[in-house]
């Protein structure tokens, strides 16, 4: 059991470490990030319960709508809601890149618990594939969500609502495409590889953009402090 849990946690930890170490200015407090991870982990159970009820009661009969659209909506909405309520106005949300870290943290909290439960049920044979697909995809959905939260935090009031909308809408659409591809059983392998390459490219460009914006914030603040002195 210990080995299984370690294998389930390792991909998420590795991905988060990468995003965390990319930040070259002041590191985000580990306690706040850990709390965000726990929030993401805790939301796994109500989400899975709702999904189970909808499936057992056949509330949504169309398989594509249930597996691609509804599942993507409920998972991304809960992540978005946690970031909006618990993190967006937090005093330790100090620059645009913090959005990347908090977004990745809440997503990896969810993905890690989901991965543990999946490996307990289906065994270690799927561990490598799940590290490449579900865990990394959730991390990248979180990165995209966090990017727009970071921009929303440090933009004008006029643009804030639009950025908060995209913080949900962008990862939701990416998640729908991802789940939709996995539903195309005969051709999914030919579609998921280019999509994952695109997802990594898109996610990493958001990371670079957020880092550049955060550095500009840092320099601007440093210049203001020098003028005050």
C-alpha cells in the first residue's frame, strides 16, 4: 500500500516542484500552497459522489455530454470556486505567477487523490499512463486557470470579470476536448498525443508569460520603493 500511494503521489509532486522552482523571485509560502493542495484533495470526494449519482440515476443519458461536458464542467468549476473564494483575495497572492502555483496546487490535489483511488482499484499497471495523461493534464488545466486568475488579480476592475471568466472557460474547454478525445476509443491514441503536446506548449507559454509579468511587477515595485526612499 505504501508503494502504491508513493507511486500515485510522485507525478503530482514532480510536476508541482517544476512549476514552483521556475519562480525566480520570492517563493510562495509553502503553508498556503499546502492548504490549497488540501482543498483540491478534499473536493475529490463530493465531485466523485455527484458523478456517481448522475451515472447511476442516468440523469444525463448522452455519454458524450455526461463524460466530456458535465465531468469537465463540475471538476473545473469546483477548482475555480476554491481559488475564487479561498485564494483570490488572500494577502499572500502577491504577483501574477502565484496564480500559476495556486492553480497547479488545487488541480494536483484533486488529481493526486483521484490517482490514488484509481491505482487502488485497477493496480499499478496503469501508473505510468496515468502520470502521462490524467495527472499532467490536470496540472496543466490548473496552470491555465491560475494564469488567468493571476492576470485578474493584477488588472483593472473593468477587465477583472473577463479574466475570471476565462479562468474557468479556458481550462473547461481544454478539459472537454481531452475527455472527448478519450471517448473516441478507436482513434484516441492518434488524437491524444498531438493534443497533449499542444496542451504542454500552451501551458508552458502561460507559465512564461506569467513569470515575465511577475518580474515586471517586481521591478516596478522596486523602482517605486527607491523613489520613495
